C-alpha cells in the first residue's frame, strides 16, 4: 500500500507557516541593509552595534534582574500557595483556587492598569521594584498552577511513611516532598522566568524611567526607526527564550512511574 | 507477664461519629495478632492510633509498660507496612530500606550491613539498585516490609498488606510473612478483612464490628466457640438454630424446642434455664448427610429428615442446601471417593441430616441482621 503523504505535507506547511517569519527575521539580522527589502550582503555589524547600544545594555541588565528576582519570589510564593490550596481543604478552597489562577486569564492590559493604579494610589515610585512586584504576581500564578498539578498526583501516604520511619517535618520536606515536587517547581520557575523576560504590556504600565526591560526597549527602538538593530536583538532574545522553554519541557517530562 | 503492647479503653470519633469504642487489647511480645472485621469497622483507625497518626479521643496506648499516647509517629518504636506500600518512588530499593537508618543518622557501615541483611531476608539482593516502579507487586510488598523491619521496631503494624495481590501471590506472601516473622521475632499487629488470611497467620485473632472488639482468641477458639452471631457468621460459615430451652438433660446437655427443627439435644457449656430463648450455631461441615435413617439415640446426637434443595460440587467437598421443616441449612460434606459412590445425593432427594449435641455451639449474643452474612444459594 502506498503511504499517504498527507502527514508529511501538513507538518511541513505548518512549520513553514510558524517559522517563516522567524527565518526572515534571522536572515535580515545578517543583512547589510538598513531597512531590509533587498539583500546587500552578509554582515555582523548589527550585532556589534547592539553590544555598544547603551539603552539595550541597561535594558538587558534590568530584564535579568527583574526576571531572576521575580522568579525566585514567585517560585517560593507559588509553591507555598499550591501546597496551602492542596492541603488545607475548606469551603472557600474553590474560590481561592480561582483567585490564584486569576492572573492567568485576566487580560494583561487590565493587570497592568490595575497594578499602576495601586502603585500610584500608594504613592510607590515606579521603578525596578514595581516591575518585580508585577512580574511576581503573574509568575506566582503559573508556578502555583504547575505545582498544584504535580500535587494532585502526589501520594500523601508517602509523608505518613516518612514520619513513620522517624523523619520529622523538616526531614520529610527535604527528603521526600521537595525531591518529588522538584520537577514541577523547576518547570514552574522556568515558565515564570520566560514570561518575565517576554512581558511587555504589564511592564509598559509599571516601569518607570530607566527601568525598561528588553521588550519595552524594543518597542521604543521601533518608534525611533532602528529595525535592523531590532532584528539582531530579537534573534538573540528568541534564542534565549527558546532554550529555556526546551529545558522546562524536559524537566516536566521527568516522572517516576 | 505484663502486656507488651496495650490499647487501654480506646475510643475515637471523627466529628460526632464514633469509629472506635471501648477497645481493650493486650499483645504479647513476639506474637502475630490479627484484627479482622468488615470494611469500615475501624481497623485502619485503630492501627493509625497505634502508629501515632491519630490521637484517640479517649484511652491510652502503652508500649512496654510506657504510656506513648502523646508521642508523635516519628518518636515511636513502631513501624508500619502501608496498604499501598507507600514506597518512595525517587529512591532505589536500597535507599528505601535505608531511609529510617539514614534519618536516625546511623553510620555508613551500619547502614550498608543492616540493609544488606534485610535484602537477604526478603531475597531481593540483586534488585537493590532498582526503583520501586520497576518491581512487581509482591516485590514491592517485601521492600515495604524490609523498610519497616530494618529499624528493629518493637511492634510492626501491617494494614492489609496483601489486599492488592492476586490469590496465588497472596498465598505465597502469607508463607513468606510467616517465615520472616519466625526469623525476626517482632510482634506483628496485622489488619485484614480476609478471615482465612488471619486464621493461617496468627497466634490470636480479634474480631471487630462497628468499632467494637467483639471477641479475642486463638483461631481455633474463635472458630469453634464464637460468642456472638456476628463472629460465628463472619469467621467461616454457619447455621443459626433459634429456639426455647425445653428441659435440662444433665449438666452437659439440654433439649431445645427449635422453631423449625423440633426438639434437638444441645451441648450445654453455659448456664441455661428452662424457658430461655437461645441461639445455637452449627457449622456446615459438622453435619453428616445420609440417604437412610441413621441409628441415633436422640440422647447425644440429633437426626432430622430433610430434602436436598441445591448441590454444588467444589472439588474437595460438596456443598448442599437442605430444607428441614421450614429451615434452610447449609451443609458441607467431604468426599473421599466421589466417583465410586453409587449415586451421589442430588437435587430433590430425601435424606437424613445428623449431628452430635456438641457440634452446636450456644451463642451469647444473637442479632437477626447477622443472618445476612451467611452464604445462601443464589437463585
Ligand atoms: N479522616 C476521617 N474522617 C472521617 N471519617 C473517617 C475518617 N477516616 C475514617 N473514617 C470513617 O471511620 C470508619 C472506619 O474507618 P477505617 O478506615 O478505620 O475502616 P477499616 O476497618 O480500616 O475499613 P477497610 O477494611 O475498608 O479499610 C469508616 O466509617 C470511615 O468512613
Ligand atoms: Mg482500612
């Protein structure tokens, strides 16, 4: 029987559809022409210029500071939230669950506006601090979501078994609970990290002068007509994000049964 | 000898519902004690009270003369084999068994030696590096036992450890458990709802029902002299004969005016008076079933005519349901050479049912509800 070629054709078309724009971007970043359009020969000058661009360097630093801090905060808080939601059953639990998942479904623009209003009303000066707080709020939701999924298949008699074998609360936490939840926690953290790197809308609202992150910086450069630089920046940025997503996929897959 | 382990007047309730009531039980050092009872009767609750996971609402738990009621599970010299094994999935077989020793900060050499010995005991030395997910059900079960025993507990609790295994494996594991107990000599408190499991493994059995411990005794005591209709019907199968005491024959026997069977002689091992309402339990295998009227004397044995209503051939024995007067009676007959018997009893045949006075056992407590536990012919 002749094998159908449909799966092959369909897969190819979908990949082309998804990755053609990225491929164009990739090629353009090495194009020695200021506005693209025609191919003027291979160059690395956009990358070189990028590494000398003050705004880009500050934005990169900001992005990393925000992403690392917000990830740490959201991982700790998100894991605790997931544990609390899972362990302490109450009539309000469903409500709490929905409230924690809120930021996952509320449009970014509403999150941004509401956070801005909050900061302004409390007269908190906008800056890196406010960006970190904002990123932690949605990061926390994602971490809680992933960890809660892990907890749902967690066998609680393992905790009883550990105590039965002489382990106190801390030993149980370190030797049983965390090792088993770790893949979920790590995957959640990576998700929070990439989302923090990528976020534009919320950051746009709560970032003050000098605290722009890369996406906000890219938007600014767009307005000032530096498309070639943006191409190079986007390629680097995308590669980093892609790497992290791959790593998180790998961690999530790790199961014991 | 003072009890090694003791439940003293234990009571427990979840919210308002009492789950365990007035349980008093003493275990001897080194014995295998089984708690049996139907689902939901409070066995697991009692075991978790012993392990320290549940604080009983009343009563005390004593180990070696010491009140341990307030001690948390990690401070008790008691270990548990959980029903679903509860092996740590991220640790190898070796590390699972070593868990308790590592927590107790034993030296490396001690851990290696003790775990090695346990692996020998459960015969899994070549699987030491495997993860639990790579083991069969029976192997997991053995690891769970080793993981508990390696800590040399004073008392080992086992909550239906064989429930998840199939019948053949269950029988093998029973022998295995017996061997392990012989080698380590630890006191076992074993919970099961399977009475044959309990009978074959235990030195003594406690029968539980609705949170109460109804009767404690050796397997033979429980089987041969059940005190209540529940114990009689739950452990093995039986027939209940209800009636009034008609006359006392001598110190050993009395005549019962049974509601259906008429006058029968009954062994008198408890004081009775004429006119008392009593219930007698007679096990199916105590009867003998014959085609012709046997020559019995009516003083020490009974004989009633009956009609065969159902015959089930079971291999080593045949099970009959026969009707005499208005009572359906379950009868089991061993057969030595079934095929050589000219004509085995068949459905509809008339026959004679015979039993000795001391085959029946007077119950202290009878509840009609327990009739529901008896095996009935399905039609
Ligand atoms: N945490 C709890 N909260 C409320 N009720 C409970 C709790 N645990 C057990 N029960 C109730 O207590 C009763 C006894 O439960 P237990 O688990 O001790 O029964 P069991 O004899 O072990 O039964 P099985 O043979 O099914 O394991 C049951 O009616 C059960 O529903
Ligand atoms: Mg149970």
